[in-house]
C-alpha cells in the first residue's frame, strides 16, 4: 500500500507583547521578538486513514487549542480527533498558553493558524516515501547535579545518563525531494532563562532553520524524553549559545541526511489512544488517589511514536524504545492531552530535586506507565 504526504508551516508569533512560559521569575511581558515561532503540520494518508502531526514552537500546547479545531478538521479534512497529534518543542521563550496571563485572542489565532497549516498540508499531499536515520548529539547534559552536601540541584551532571539519540525522518516525494523532515531529540528548550524577555524558539528553532536552509522542505522538531536533560549552556541570555547548540544539532542532522538513510515501510497508519491512571503522592482534593493522563501510540508502518503529555526522564524513553516492536521507535513528549507533568524514575525519589519535588505522582507511577504502554507497543 502506498502513502501520500503533505506539509506546511505557519508563523504563530504573537503580534503583541506576551507573557512568556517556563519561568515563574518573569514579572513582565516580552520585550520583542528575536526569532519567529511556527506551527508545522505534516499530514499522512494511506488510503484508509489520515493522520496529522503538528509541532509548535511553544512550551506547552493545551487541550483547549485542539478542541477549537478538532471538529472542523474532522468534518472538512476527514482527520479523526485521535488522529490529530499535536506537541510542543518546549521552548521557554514562547508565550504562555494557560493561566491568568494567557492572551485568549492569541490562542484563537494559534488555533486558526494550526488549522490553516493542516489544510494546506492536505492540499499539498503527493505520493511519498519515508526514510529514517539515527545519530547522536551531546547538545544535552543530565541536569541533576549533586552538590557536595548531597543536595540535587538543576545544573550539570556530566556523569548522569542521557539518551543522545538523534532521530531524523525524511518524508520525500517520488523524486526524492523533501516534503518534510522531522528531528527527534530529547533536551529541554532552556538555553535561554528567565532573564530573557525576547520571544525565541531557542536552540531547536536554530537547528530547524539551519537544516531547512540546506535541504528545503518543511523541517520541524519533536522533543523526545528530556525530563532530566538540559542543554549544555542553560538558563542564560546569550543568543550566541542558542546558535552554537543549534548549529551543533543541525550539523549532525545534515550528516545523517547525507549518509545512508534507511527506507521505511510507510503503511499502515493507525493510532491507539488511551488514558492511564497514575498514583498521586497525596490524594486529590476530592480524595481520588490517581490522576488520569493521555497517551497515544502512533504507527506509520515501520515507525512508531509514543506520545507522552509531559516530561519523562531520558531513561524512561530508552526503556520504551527498547520494548517497541517497531523497526523505528520514537518518543515524543509535550503531547497535547491530559497532562502528566514530570514523571521521574523511581530511583530519583530518594535523592529529591526539582523534578521529584514538583511532580504530583508517587514513586510507583513511572513503572506503572511503562508497563501499561509496553503492552501497547508490541
């Protein structure tokens, strides 16, 4: 069975100053735009099912945005709600998408542009082929640094585990010209810190721009499993560091594209969507001891995407990929669904630290999640 694919990219940068997401220390809206933000849509159709995958240059993308467009996409483009897969790159220099400082008019604009990008991607669909390449990068570093007094803080732990895999997926037309390229890598979008008030897609946007300039098509980024991984340069204001790490990642992506890519079977397309109950540290106000999160397993032939609505540790992502029956398994975090927040591994709880302190889940949650998902990805 053959597959068709199309892609499009629309700018989603706020036209007015916006409160930026990711750091509670910020006390005013943005002061300008360093580089624009985009929503990139890639649509696949195998003749039986149609799938839209959307990446947004945002910290998080809320369910409210999906709800604004899901019915329209289904009725006009035959894309079922569970086949509308949206995620964010997790830049900490994009606008807030929830809370008291959210700009609801901009949220409507965001939904409108995502809808338009999906529409254009459908209109551009042509017979396609998919190939995959795998490399590695040291852009990211484990951020759970242990101080001399034993305390775990956000910093650099160069001996800590990081899954350095860079996945590159090329969707091309019959003439091998790129329709779209997906970059999959697990690292927080935090080269820029809370003292930065310029809108930016961070190192991920820099890498995407560099690759797109070289190869064409629509290039986009999906974050993998970055829960305990920060960029080597972290939480600063130096855009030279953004460009340096973006260039480093782009060089590896281009190397992968220029060396032997492996052609993948592109069909069939199917999606498994489910909700998983995870135990809480303390019961909710209503006494419920669990919270319910969303998960989707997306299959495009030899490719499998495990969609997680939060921040899983690098170790968890590697375990899930190792249990997948797919030839090319990938994890995508910051999936648009009922959010999980942080999902630390059990061994992190005895040490504490930011991820453990801020998660609402108990130390059993990660193992429960992995065991349930493992049954869905075989």
